[in-house]
C-alpha cells in the first residue's frame, strides 16, 4: 500500500512529531511504502527535517508555506498534483491547515483513491477574529467534501468539526498522538542538568513545555507568578521551548524582581525533553488552542501531575482529580490554588502522577499509534469511498 503524508512544515511540535512517528513506523512494515511531503521549515521552533531526510522519506515543496500567498499557494498546489500523479499513492493523509486544504484538493484532482485528513488542532474557533474564523471554517468545509476520513487526536476536535457541518460522525476516528514512552517513564532527576539550569534540590519545579508564542498561555502564568511565589517561596518555573516571544517573556521575568525563579531552557531536541520532565514536580499547560498537547501525556508518563486549561482535548488526558487539575481558561485563582495544592501535598502529587502514568501507558505508545493508523488505512482502502462530493480527475 502506497501512502503519502503531507504537512505544511516540520517544526519541533506535537503535530509534526506525531506525523513523523507515523511515517517512520509504517516504513518499517513491508506492506507499506510511505513518503512525506512538507513545505520548508524555518524559525526558532527548530526542525525535524534532518530526521526525515535521514530516513529517506522527505520531499520539500518550497512554495508550500504557512502564510496565505495566492501565487505560492497555486504553485504548491500544482506541484502536489504532479507528485501525486507521479507516485500514484493509494492514500494521501494530510495534516495542518495549508497542507490540508491544498493537499486534499490536489489528491482529489490527481485521482488518489483515498484521502484522509489529520486534525491535530482546530483551524477555526474563538481564538481568531470573526472574519478569519469565517474564512477558515468555509475552507475546511470545502476541503471536507473531498475527504474520505478524518483522524483526530481528541474527540473534542470531532465535536468541533461536526458542529461546523463538516462530515458525519462515522467519518472520524480518534487516534491518540503516540510517542516513545520508555524515556519518559525512566527519566529521573539529573543533578548535572539541574545544576546547569540553576535548579536547587529543595526547589518545587513547575514546568511548561510549549513554543514561546501566542495562545500558549505564558502570559497567564506570568500574571499568576507573583502570588505563586508568595505562597510557594521555593517555586521555580521551568520553560522548555523557544519562539518569537522569548525576549518579551524574559523581560517580564526581570520585571517581577524574581528573575532567578524563571528558567528558560530554550529549544530542546525531542529526544531530550524527557530529561527536563525528570526535573519537574508538576507541569502546567495553559494553551487555548491545541488539539491534544503531547506535553500532558509526556509529563504523566513520568508520574508528574498536570494542571491544564479545559480547552480542546486537554480534558481527555488531564482528568480532573485523577491525573491532575482541569481549570477554566483564564482562571488565575484556580491556577494558583491547583499549583499550591500540589506543592503542599506530596502524597496527592504521587497519587495523581501514578494514576496518570497508568492512564498514558495504556493509550499513548508509538506502537499503538502506528498499529491504529495502519489498521485504519487498510480498512479505508477495502471499503467504498465515502466522500460526500467526488469529481472526476481533470487536468490543471
């Protein structure tokens, strides 16, 4: 079975790591021939391109960029049609907004038998203005008409897309974003890493793993920081990730007068994230737009309780009172209270963390991810196409 995945860019991020893990896992199976198409990867977020290049599976389409650029978009679309016609995949699986729109239409025009779209996070919603929301919703509805099936990382995505009139309930399958659990399960506090970061033995370390950018909730944590430091004198906040907001956030840390309590680890290769989780006592995730953040199951795999905003799919992993605390977005007092409870109650941290580890171990392995993707592809190829609208392949 020939499968082509298409994604807008290969930055270091959950959607990209999920996609690459699927591609590499399927490559190892003799019944699959798999390749990956991506736009160019630039910026402070880091790149997974070297991993994909080393695996010999990556084709970069230079015109496939995240920003809306009509001429570049047209060229990217034409190139995708050519690639699909040359490679003749049995199934195309697209990811992310731009690649999802252009890739699905290109696959339909090229006559690809099955078209799947992966929803790692919403393309539309209250996080953007009304005009942009209307445009992206309309684009997703249009692309949905040439989609056989949707793979969602959380049921929350399915509910949002169905509410927008995209597809039918049977058109969706939830597959959690799997990863290599072992390094996280086995991670322990690394004294050398702690010393390099300035973390002391008696610090209560609250971590946040996310790009330093909009919608990730960093400002909410900074707003709560003064009260958190007052209630938890040994608190240290550890930020794992980089991005365009770094200088601004470092300035905010200095403005608190407690800059030594903020640790900016910078960009960390995916294989090293577990070492930083090993330093944490708890993790907070305050994103207001993310399908299902991998940082949550990664922390839970290391038996670290989590505090998360009840947004998108976070509540499907952060089970309130079982694996951590789920709070209303923007609830600063709730955030402070949850972190304080964890800081003052080691037995509670242990109970929530152990429950979280058991929950994640049963659901988030990379083997399970690949097995479920493979089974879905084979099932889709064996069944009649389910697109609500099909057009005959035609020339460009």
